[in-house]
């Protein structure tokens, strides 16, 4: 299959591209810089020059492809606190891709996050059946799922807040480690009993490929390996590896320590992938989050 991948040069993309190529697909990645073009070429993929706001370019690349995996996201806006801006660019880009694939039966894999489940189904282990009415990223998720009614084999892969591996240079885990190193202590909010789900990058990439190849139209899929790791355990593991203490912060002090991550580190968002595993035969096989942290690579790379 000729697959157009946005965000192919990012963290998850750097696992998805080799996963697709190894399965015999041809990959054309969206590249907004020469550096991204070079990264894709080194991986054996082709580049479509353009960015998320080049809507004609997105339509052309999606039209030329047999399927689309959409991974690009304006994390720069999100980290600056402009969640609405990041979500707006995402939804506009998705609408452009949808223009090109509607009525074709082509697969379109979108991405979202399992932390949304903390808000959709608070106090429970979130499942693929949970869906929100609207809001940050939920609108995009619902739009992609709705494309099933417009002749698209659409699916959404929800990724945990910690997609972890040696490929992870800029995700939440490196950010937590850098903060603990800078501040001289690791931290959680309150007792840190709130849980984050997690998945290894290579397992996530495998699920993205299976979604492209097999997911029935309108599927919500969970790329979840660890259902729920208590945040205090993440903080303790980071503290131990860095040789710094762990402090339990009051909610009012969270923003001063965690910055843009403050709202996320307080969410309790355990999630199950049982239905995804049953539907697609996917199994998370790589190390879990704590084993991956204890392996030490996050701390050797100066993250
Ligand atoms: N990793 C996680 O832990 C996690 C958790 C939950 C959800 N997700 C979601 O999964 C998807 C992939 O995440 P990721 O971790 O791979 O993100 P990432 O490492 O930050 O990569 C983002 C990708 O988007 C591209 N991009 C950003 N702005 C762009 C623009 N204006 N035009 C074109 N491309 C642009 C980047 O291009 P450059 O290479 O040129 O910078 C990069 O390829 C995102 O939707 C993310 O929100 C990830």
C-alpha cells in the first residue's frame, strides 16, 4: 500500500515508518523541513514537502495514497498553553485529508490520547467504547470516527500519555526527567495514586499498522500496554535513577513545578486495550514503562 504519513519524522512516526516499510508498504511522509526530508530518506521513505496548514498539499498527498496515518500535531502550541489552537490546526488538517479520502473506502488512521478517558469515564478503567461529546482532541476523534459514514475505513488509535522507548526524546517522560534534574527533586501531586497508562513505541507502531491494514470502519483502538501506572511510582523511579528525593506537591504548586504538564499529571486515566487486542490480534510485547525507565536509557541520553 502507498501510505501517506503525517508526523512521520516525529517520535511515533519514527517507529511507524520502519514498521510500514518492513511490512512491504511504500511510505510518503509529510516533511516541513530539509531535516525531516533527510530523516525520512535515511529511513527509506519518501517525502511530501509541506506542513499542516498547507491544506491543498494535504489533499493532494492523501489523494495520491492508498491510505493515511495522521500523527502530526502542533505540540509547540500545546506546550505554550494554546490547546485550542493546537486542536484547531489538527481538526482543519483532518478535514482536508477527509475531503480527499471520502467515498474511496481508503483507510484513514487518526491519533488521540487515552488521558481523555480520565474526563470521559472518571473513576473507571477507560475502554474503546468510551467516547466524549466534544472538546480538546475529542472533536477530531469524533470527526474521524464519523468518516465511517462517508466511505472511509477510518479509525482512531488512542495513545497513552507515556509512549516510551529509546526513540522518545521529547515526550512527557523526558520532560519529567529534565524537570526533576533541574529542580533537584522528582514530584507527584498529592499521594500520586492517579494512574497513567503506557505503551512502548514499537508496540504502538505495530498497532498503527494493523489499524491501517485491518481496522473496521469507525474503530476506536487503544495502544495500551500498561493499564495504569500510579504517578507516584513513575516519580519514585525517576527520583531513584537520578538520585534525588520525591516530593508530594499540593495541587496549587503543580503548575510551578510541572509547567504545561500540570493538568495532565493530576489526571487518573487508566485504560484497557482488551477490545483492541481481541479485534486485531495485537499484543503489547515490549517492556512496560517502569522496566523501560529502569533499563536506564532515558538517563544516559541526558533527557
Ligand atoms: N508520544 C506520546 O506520548 C503521545 C501520547 C498521546 C498522544 N500522542 C499523539 O500521537 C501523535 C504523534 O505524537 P509524537 O509523540 O510522535 O509527536 P512528536 O514527536 O512531537 O512529532 C510530531 C510530528 O508532527 C510534525 N509537525 C508538528 N507541527 C507540524 C506542522 N505545522 N506541519 C507539519 N508537521 C508538523 C513534526 O514534524 P517535525 O519532525 O518537523 O518537527 C513531527 O513529525 C500526536 O498526535 C500526539 O499528540 C502522542
